[in-house]
């Protein structure tokens, strides 16, 4: 199990210093980090837990963990970025996670657009972003990451990494994320390199209920998925994607 010392060391490895908090059991690290953000906590504040009782997933879904067998953390950013470009931060988190899982767990992990991490087709991790904007600037962005060591029971499609050094994985993730955060011009290329959705036939259901079906061919500079459909190329900005079998 992680400790606050591990969280401080992970930040230090990434050249960062910020408040940390570790709870053995919490409702949700995302909930805690968002409350800290509202209360004025500084950038890179980091919250982690060994078990969540009300873990949050994308699209209002729950994130279920196997207690003590998942790495779960949320951290706070105060980016100098227009909100339209906020999606880049989840893509950056995806590529940083793929890289750190590959180097620490030694498995070939890839990102299913926009932010699921797959190993051999199973979902081992998910990324969630929550934010507050004021005018054309972010007040804060909170990135939440959940990585299964063991898959939680009863969650279709979930997979686990198996035994892995959680402190090392967290540190490698933060090193990689921080490096990309300081060089945002490289985010899309780094994401393209680990994105397993590219080249797949997909069905994307957008948040406004449209369906786009075709071959995923690129990620554009805003982080949208470009899908080649029978009616031509379409950019999908915010959607749930299914990889279709050919
Ligand atoms: C998803 O795949 O739907 C996103 C899952 C994100 C889960 C992480 S676990 C740490 C942080 N706290 C939460 O409540 N959710 C995120």
C-alpha cells in the first residue's frame, strides 16, 4: 500500500513539491481533490487512496476497485490553457500512463481513445478529468487516474496489471506527465504513438447522442478523433467509442 511518503517522493522525482494526502479508504480521490481545488490548493496537489467507496468514472458511471489492488490518485492543475484545449490534458495523461505502465509493469499498454488504457484488449485503467473555468481560462483541472492491479469482480471488460510497484508507477507517470505538460506541442504526437484506436473500425456515440461509424484515421490538434465515414471525414470531440471487429 502507498503512503504519503511515497506520494511526496513521486512528486520529488518529477521535480515537484505540493501538498499530498493518502487515505486508506475514501469516497473518491477526485471528490477530495476537487474540494481542495475549490479551497485554493496549489497546482500538483496530489491525493491517493487504497480503496474508494464512491469512485467516479466517465459519463457519470461508477469506478469500482478491488480494495488494496488498484492505484488510484487525483492531482490538481491550474493550466494556462483555453478550455477548448482542455481535452489535451487527458490525452497527455493517457500517453504518460501508457509509457509508465510499459516501463514499470513491462506490458504493452495502449490507449483506446480518448482515455482508457488497454492491455491485450482488457481495460486496466481509466482517466477522468474534472474542471472549473471562468471566462476563457481554467480555474483548475483535476485529473483522476485509476489502474487495476486486479480487475474488480463483476465489471465487464475490466482487466488488471497484476503485481506491480505502485509507488514506482506513480512516480514514472508524474515524471512523464510533467515533461509533456511543459512541452504541450508534443502531446498529440506522443498520444498518436500509443493510441490503439487508430486504424480500427469504430462506432462513436457523441455526448449529444449522434453516432459516427467508420475507420479511425487520426487525432487532430484539438485531440478530436478523425473518423473516415461513408460521407467523408468527421471529427469526433467528446464521445464513447467502441472498436468494431473487422
Ligand atoms: C473511467 O474510465 O471511466 C475513468 C475512471 C477514473 C477512476 C479514477 S480512480 C481515482 C480517481 N477518483 C475517482 O473517483 N475516479 C478517478
